[in-house]
């Protein structure tokens, strides 16, 4: 059903773009959401059947597809709230919804694609649609953010393409031009090591722009900061997952060859550096939204640590990336409300949030507990498993260093969050602040509840899917 | 013959490192377009006519004529000053780019591969790293775009090297090329030029921690 989905979603995006009527816009968005869920359920029921040569709903694809379909619902709801509060011209609103639809369907199809070049094309589409979302406010700063995002992503997407070219040289030597992941996986051990090595370096570097790791993480931070909060929620959760998919699928191929431990070292270096940089900036950062963005970098570093360590780490990494999507999108949705209350994202201008918005403050507190992986957050389970895998793989020094950094991150994160929650801001006038309805926070509570539930008591379908997703990796 | 063209291409990269005016950058890019046209014309002779036409269209119409003209228009329209304003002296740039070419040359000697022509590999990787170097050391946003175009030329050469067996991959690469270039140049350079008066990267320092 992938091609009908693609055509339908494009049709909805185009009609959203040309139809500036408010009611029409929202009915089209509702139709898209329905369509997205029908598609998700259909693919869930038709697992591991190749569709139209290029798409394969395998376990990893299904898991992330369900994740994006869950997050898409509150994302559109909060976008609706965003537009009722910000008077905006219909053209910008139409553009915003059209880009969001394009972003969601491009991500969904990138998860499901079975061909390395097809994944790459859909990743390219996410760059374009995401930049339209970042540029939504149309001022100098969003222009700067958008420019940096497009530029860095264009270079990194070119890197991925170079990697694919090197891979195709390796594949041609074996004599078959098939570049689907399944066929590459079968022939992996016969491929030339030299070209595979070059291909891995380029593809990994390229996708770090999406997943948010050293060296290409920079543009993503500005993008998440400058995009409207509901779009930022997508950018810092499901968009990062697409980078993970790109790296993971190629890593599966590398893991079949003698390059496995070399690739692990590359990933390990990148992951530790990412956590280190996240720590440094978390201490320094004064903008709450950017702090959340750096926290995403930290979590992606932890995910990649799990991949590099192997063993139970593979399972934990995929669990972690799913749970992290829910936590971070919840925090970003809440960020929109914080901004409406204080009209600022700077830590100096916000404070005493409990007084102004009790429900929202509860969300922030819960989000803090979830994001720093304290029990009962599900991230605690996955992080614990990742650390166990590091221990079992004898990466003791890495483990100690990372734990130290995580302690600093919890301190820095907590310092800012508690300032936001309890300490009154200097010179803040609270006469005519906006009262925020408690029901606007329901979706965040559901997301955080889901994190607790999925972490502590994962349903057996999910466990089976994760186990199947990592079945190709050697233990 | 292709070897000669590719060596001239590598030399144009060295000239790029010491070029002082924006217009020389534009001219070098146009010249590289002609070189790429020559290479693809000779190399891809036995390809089917439609694909060949598409590739030739891209190199001659797009890389040699349209993009340089557009860059020229942007320079005049936004009244960008004529110097490229590098952060480092030309002499160092010359050394660095020469080192890049030499190192890729040495790297290519370690390959034991009958399928790949090593000259392609050297030209492509040198263009890639030179482009990155130009992006890193020049001040203007427009020179960043030009650095990106040099990277794209490198990717084009690399895809020519594997293109005979895989026309689909080559076409995807060219489409990407057209697409990103149009997007980067068309929308953003102009937009940035309209919003920010002097177009250099110092204007883009507002987002930071």
C-alpha cells in the first residue's frame, strides 16, 4: 500500500498548499491523520512482504512507523492550538500544514524503504519539508536557522550519495547491481573491504546530520530552536529516527563483514564525543528549547553506544530510540505553552511556572524525570540495559566516563528546570498572562505514561518486533 | 583524452584556491562545466541516447551557462563586493589544496581495482575536499555556495566513474544536483540578499549558545 499512500499523501499536501480555507485545511489534515493510521495498521498486518520492489515493512520500519503515527496526532493538535493563538496569514498556515504532511509521509516511507537509494531520496525530502517548517516565522533568525539547516543537510546528503557510489563500486565487483538492503545483507561477506570502509565513513558522516551526532549535529540544534514547537517536536524525535534507520540498516551490512569491530570503534568515538558536547552545552545553554535539543543529542549518543556495545545493547538501543521520541516530543509540545506564558525561551525570563500553569508545570516535572531517565521512566530501563551491555563488552572506561557526563547533564538539566518551575523570574509582570487550559496538556501526559508503560511492561508484540529488528546482528 | 580533461579539472581546483575575485570563481565553475561535458561526452558514448542527452544537458546548459549567469546576477543584484575575502592567506590555501590533491593521489595508489579509473577517483575526491576547504575558509555566503558547487562537480565525476553500469544511480545524482543547486541558489541566496544587506557569514552569528 506504499505507492497509494505516497500518491494520496502528495495529493493531500498539494491540496493543502493551494487551499487556504481554514475549515478545508483542518478537514484535509484530519483525512491525512486517518489515512496515516489506516496505512500504519495495514503495514502492521502485512509485515515482511516486499511492496513495489522498493519497500519492505520489516520490524524496525513498523516500530518507527507506529511511533510516528502516534506522535503525528498530538503534533497536529498542537499545531492547531499554535495557529489559534498566533494570528497568521492563510498562506503561511497552508504552507505549514502542507510541509508537515510531506515531512510525515517522507519519514514514514524512509523507514519502510528497502533500497538504499530510495531511503536517500526520502531523507532528502525530509530536509526540504523540514526547512519550510523552520522558516515558518519568516524573520531574520529563522532565515539564518533555515539557511544553516539546508546547507549542512545538503552537504551531508551529498556525503551519503558518495557513500552509495562507493558501495555500488563494491557491489559491481561481485557482479550484481542490486542495492536493496536484503540482497546486500546476503552478499555482505563477499564485498570488497576497501570500498565498504569508504562507504561506511561517508554514509555514517552524512546521516549524523539527521540523527544529531558529532560531526554534523550543529544545524539540527538551530532548526529545533527556530521551528514552531509542534514542528520542533517532530524534528527532535521522528526526524532523528530517520538518521538512525539510515545508519542502522547499513551497519547491519557492515556487521556481517570483518569491518564490524572497526565500525564499532567509529560509532563509539562519535557517540562519546556527542555526549561530551551535549554535556558542555547543557551547562552553558540559556535557552530552554535549545537545552532540550542538546538533550536529544545526548540520547542519540546513548543509543549509538548501545549499538556499538552489542549484545543486549541492540535491543536496548531500539527501545531507547522509541521511548526517547515520546519523551522529547512531549517536552517540545509543552515548550509551546511555556512560551505563551512567558513570551520568552531564555532561562532568565521564566520562573515560578507552578504558579501560572499547574498542569503544565506537572508536565515539565514529569518530562524532566523521563528525559533524565529516572525511574519510573522507561528510559531508565533502556539506559540501564545499554550500560550493562557496555560493561559486558568490556568498555569499562567508556562506561565510567559516560556515567560521569550523564551526572553532569542531570545536574545542568535539573538546574534549569527547577529555575523554571520554582524560582520567580526577576522583573516578570504577571498581570495579563494567558491562562492555559489544562486539557491542552493531556497529550503530553499520555506520551509520558506511554513511556513508563512501554519501558516497564512492554507488550509482547513490541518485544517480538524489537527482537526481530536486531536478529541480523551478530551477538 | 578523458585523463587530460580530468587533470585540467584538478588544476582548476588549485587555481580556485588562489582566485581573488568572485567573478574568477564563477568563471572557473563555468570552465569546470565544460570539462565535465567533455568527460561525459567521451566516456558515456555507448549509453542510450536519452540518458546521454540528459547528462549533456545538465553539464552544458546547467553547469556551464545557467548557474554562472545566475551567480553573476546574484553578485550584481545584491551588490556583493568583488573580493572573495578568505580567512587565510592565498599561499596557505595553495599549499592545502595541493596537499589535498597529492594525498588523494597517494590514496588512489593503494587501490587495487581494475574497474575504477584512478584518475576519476583522484579528481572526484580532490574536488570534494577542496570544496569543503573553500566552505571552511571563505567569508561570504556566496562563496560557501560555490564551494558546494565544487563538491557537486566532484560527485558528478565519481558518478561518471560508476555510471556506465548503473545509469539509474547517475540520474538520481544529477537530479539531486539540479534540485539542491536550484534550491540553494534560487530561493535562499536571493532571500538572504534581500533581508541581510551585506551577505557574509558574520551576519549569521545570532543563533548560538
